[in-house]
């Protein structure tokens, strides 16, 4: 389903004065969306586990003359509820607001049959892909509610809507993310201050896609930069009123 207008083009100052937090911002889709948000005026909080990658994104944004981002190194696998709460407090005390939150970080885990799936690996995939998104949403909601027009975006996948053999915990985690987004959307519907939607990026040329489809020719896939427009739409003010949707980034 696509709720993004087919001809949508974000205006240059779409996110001016706004703060957007992106998880998994050091690579792949997260990096491209972070750079696009900054290019449209946002102060971006770059969350990820590899500092070297976050620094590269920071440099690219600053070199391009966009608002200076903030780097927040955090391994979502080991982060406790208090770590998420500390993050929300830091964003509040140092930046004063949070208008957009993209839950983008994710891991694929093993591609194997359920009966052979290692339980520890299963738990790790759920920790990063689902529990971290729950903990971060929970910690950031009070701050986001204050702006009056904030957007929470969760990252789904085609296998989060139709289960497929050997996609194991990854597919199940994406079903859970669709559920988390819908439950939250229903809870915030009447307030109208925060909205919650899902995006499924479709096949995109990243390290994760290459790991899942090693025989595929990556040149046939869109690059992360080529899929950022629906993300900008969901994160910015133009999607105000859209809540509880699940959007396909590549079917505009
Ligand atoms: P990448 O593997 O390229 O990037 C994932 C990002 O998540 C990386 O920056 C990675 O950090 C970060 N990350 C992973 N584990 C953790 C952790 N424990 N703590 C903090 N950060 C972490 O993936 P994509 O860009 O392809 O995927 C982005 C999202 O899109 C994911 O949710 C994925 O499931 C989804 N998706 C992607 C599709 C595709 O075709 N690419 C299709 C459908 C959905 P680091 O670089 O340090 O490892």
C-alpha cells in the first residue's frame, strides 16, 4: 500500500528547525535518510553502533553545509531501558525537541528453517529489530508529544506481511514491528500530536540485501538515496494526519 502522493517532492526547507533521530544511521538506508533529512534542514541525531561510520556521515553532512548533526553511539543489542531513557533526556537537554524518529536499525539473522534456528540468535534478532524499537519509542514519546506534530516511523519488510520459508526471526520481527506501529497509532490517534506509521523499503542495494540475496546483481536494485523521498514524507509535516499506515517505499 502506498499513502505517499505519487508526485510528492519535498520542499527544500521541509525539516527546517526540526530534530530527527535515526537508528542505524551509519550505513545503508539509514545513512541516506539521515543525509536527506539534513539536506532538508533537520538537525539529525545519528544513532548507531560503529562510531567510524557515524563520523563519516557526520562529516558528509557538515561538509555539505547542512545543520550540524549529533552522533549517539549505542549498541541496540545490549541497551537497557535506562540507556534509551538517557538518550531521550540528552536529546531533550541538548536539542530541546524531537520531531521525527526513524526506527531503521536492523539485523537479518540466520536464514534457516525454524526447527534448526538457534534460540540465542532468534533472541538477538528480536532484541535489535523489535525490543529496541519498543524501548526507544517508550522513552521518546513524552518528548515527541511536546512538539504537537511529531512522527514515528518503523521499518518493515515484505516478509513482515507474508511469511516466507527460512526468513525465521527476521520475518517474525517485522510482523511484530507492523503490530507495534499499529498499536501505538491507535493509542495516539485521539491526541493527534504524534503519528505512527510503517515503511517497507522494498529491495535496496545495501549490505543486508546482499547478505540475504548473495546471487543477485546489486546493480539492478535502487540505491538507498533513490528511496529517501517516502521517508521524508513520513518524517516531515506533509504526512500530518496519516496514522497507522504501512507504506511501500517503491510503489508510489
Ligand atoms: P544495513 O545492514 O545496510 O544497515 C543496517 C544499519 O543498522 C547499520 O547502520 C547497522 O550498524 C545498524 N545496526 C545493526 N545492528 C545494530 C545494533 N545492534 N545497534 C545499533 N545499530 C545497529 O541495512 P539496510 O540499510 O538494508 O536496512 C535498513 C532497514 O531496512 C532494516 O530495518 C532492514 O530490515 C530494512 N529493510 C531493508 C531492505 C533492503 O533491501 N535493504 C528490504 C526490507 C527492509 P553497523 O553499520 O554499525 O553494522
